[in-house]
C-alpha cells in the first residue's frame, strides 16, 4: 500500500498575528534578491485572511489582488506596500548584518536621513 500525501498549505497554519509576522520575516530573510518569493509570501498571508477584505483595504479589486500576487503578476512597489499595509505588515529596510566589503560605502545606522 502506498503512502498518501496531501499538499502543504502554509496559509492554513498562520493562525495568529505572531505566526504571520514570523512567517513574513523568515520569508524576507530567505528571499535574498528574489522579489517573487516575497510576493508569494504576501499571497500566502492574504489567503490566511479574507482576500476580499484585503483587496478592499488595499484599494484593489479582488481580481486585481489575485493578479498582483500571482506568479505572473508584476505589481508596482506602491501596490506591494498597499497590500502589506492591508495585511497589517510594514516593509522596512535596514543595513546588512555583515560588515561591509571594501567596495561598499561605510555608513552608520544612526545617521540622520
């Protein structure tokens, strides 16, 4: 008798705000320079919630949200930020944890911008 498997659906396991935050942080860290990975993470989080409500909160149609988060989607950065905000997330930028190489500019994180 063979082993029966089922498809893993990450959205089914994102039950709390902490689950969602930790999942998104892990995806950002794992994504490296792959923006499609981050869009997929946002899609998983949106599926864990109410897609129609997320679309309304982001100022998109439901179909527009699905399209933006699809593998074929190519949303603008502004759309990604709106979706993240509708999901209760904030996208931030920080300096790398590793020391800069000789060809990188040297800056401190305390510098005023």
